[in-house]
C-alpha cells in the first residue's frame, strides 16, 4: 500500500479502504496467474484471513491484547554475503521515463 502496515496506529484509520482493495483483488499485490500453477510464497490472502480482517474492521478495529502480538521483525543491516563485492556500480540518479510506444535505444 501507500503506507506501512506494521503498527496499529498506521492501520486503524484505513479499515474500509483495506477491505475495498482486497475485495477488488488489488491487494495484496500478486500478478501471477493461479491458473498457471502453484507459486512459492504467493502473496494471497485465504478466505479465512479475509473474513478475519472483515470481522475486525466491522467490529471497530479494536487494539486487542498486547500480549498476543508477534515479536517485532528485525532486519539485518549491511552487506549479507561472506565477502565484500568486487565492484559496486552506481546507477543513474536521473530518472528515465519509458515512452508508451516505440523503441528505447540502448544507453551507456
């Protein structure tokens, strides 16, 4: 979404909008076609998860019991490989607009 969903205060005012984008299939974002096959780590919500969210939103989005919260996610900082990279490439800092039609010439 256009905002973080890790803290209660960040979510509580967005209940109806969350239900709308989930019902429309826009969230969670997952563009792979389930008719093609089974995908590892598919970002889909089960009917049970959607119903739990609907019940919570329609129930006024109560905070609940803080003791039931999962442990906060901790993210590792910095380089994760065993050795430093041989070279680090700088990416262009200027954005590039891709035209709707036509050919984009190769750029160095």
